[in-house]
């Protein structure tokens, strides 16, 4: 039986686009109050306003670059009084940069992926988790990827960053054993978002090739899985979910209709 998310406080990183934005809408529909974080302020402000109006929930949006440890710590420590605790953390902020053989790789691309997908996720978790442990209640939902289970040519550092997320999720479950704090890893295959545009630095034509002639997942499909994890009864922890488009059998096997 599912449990209610009404009036729970949910922090979503990377809420300005794609899967994070879809998660925000899905949690809002469930009546949760939302802390929305990303770097693009206008987007999260707009999203916060529209979700507040549509669902009569509380929201607080704030600019956050998860790569900056001090900013992360300060942002979590200085939340307004109404947000004195976080019930659910959705560690979604992440990105890929480039698709290049390792021997030709751009060091700054590697740094950005590792700083965001691995270190950023750790910084946010480190800032939020002690409160959950203190209250003996909470749920960390990490956005992993099929790229954290399998490798594809030229995916090297992005895949490594998602393998790291898988390791962090598993390790966290061990470290939290004996508490009521849950950890889930939601690991999608191809989802059509701004992900590929970011990977190819605004080359929309190349980005579109990624999803050409197949039916990718939508952000909403992944958000539904996140909500499923979050609404299980307290004794149930969905540790890991791999969610793929029907047209994708592995990172290297995709069915394109033409
Ligand atoms: P989008 O590019 O649409 O969204 C990425 C989000 O991450 C944006 O809201 C962006 O916000 C935020 N973000 C990026 N860097 C930072 C940063 N330094 N600090 C704070 N926020 C940041 O892509 P997706 O929605 O697809 O990606 C979301 C997550 O899902 C990522 O972790 C990705 O690895 C993962 N994923 C994606 C898949 C896909 O096929 N699309 C498949 C499997 C997993 P802003 O730029 O405003 O800061
Ligand atoms: C994103 C999925 O296969 O494009 O994590 O790397 S993939």
C-alpha cells in the first residue's frame, strides 16, 4: 500500500529541466512541499510559482551550484524556518560533456562531470543526511543511470561517474543500516531531456540524433518511478530500479524504426 507524501518537504537538485522538473511536478501533485535547486534561477522560480498555484503547496527555490561545497553547506544550513527539515532528497543534478575516446578527452569535461555527478551529489548528501539520521527518518533518492551498470564506447568518464553514484548508493545503505533512513537509486536508460544538448554543448542537431527513430523515456516516466520509491511503506526500501525505453535493451542496443 502506498503512503502519503502530503506536506513532506522534498529537496530536488537540478529542478530546472528534464527529469528534475518532472519530479517536481510529480511530487507537487502528491501534495509535497518543494525545495527546488538549480543554477538557472528564472526557471526554478517560474516552476515554483506555477506548482504553488496549481497544487496549493509551499515551495522555496534557490540558486545552487552543487559543485561548490561551501555554497551547498550554507544553502542547506540557511533554509527559511518553515523548512527546518528535509524528508526526501532527490539527488538529480547531473550532466554529461562530450563523447570522446579517453585518449582524446577534454580534461575540463571530465572535471565538470566528476565535480557535478559525484562530488556535487556527495556535498548535498553530506549537508542533508545528518538531519535525517538525527530524526531517524528520511529518504535519499539518487539519479543513477544504466550508464552506471554498463559501458559504451566513448562514455568513459560519464559512465565512471554513474558507476560511482551506484557505489555511493550501495555504501550509503550499509552506513545507514539500523536507521529508518532509506536510499534508492533510480537508473534510467535514454530519456529525452536537455541532457544531449548539454553533452554536445548546444549542438541540437547532434543531440536529436540520440533519440532519432526510437521512443525514448520522458522525464515524467522517470518521475513516476521516483514517486513509487517514495510512497512505499517505511519498512520497504526500493534499493535500485533500472527503467529503460522499450526500444533499448542495453546502452549499446537500441531499436530504431527507420
Ligand atoms: P537535463 O540537462 O535536462 O537536466 C539536468 C539538470 O541538472 C538541470 O536542471 C541542471 O540545472 C542541473 N545541473 C547541472 N549541473 C548542475 C550544477 N552544477 N549544480 C546544480 N544543478 C546542476 O538532463 P536530465 O534531466 O536528463 O538529467 C538529470 C539527471 O538524470 C542527471 O543526473 C543525468 O545524469 C541523469 N540521467 C539522464 C538520462 C538521460 O538519458 N537524459 C538517463 C539516465 C540518467 P541548471 O543548468 O539550471 O543548473
Ligand atoms: C544517460 C543515459 O546511455 O545516454 O545517463 O549515457 S546514456
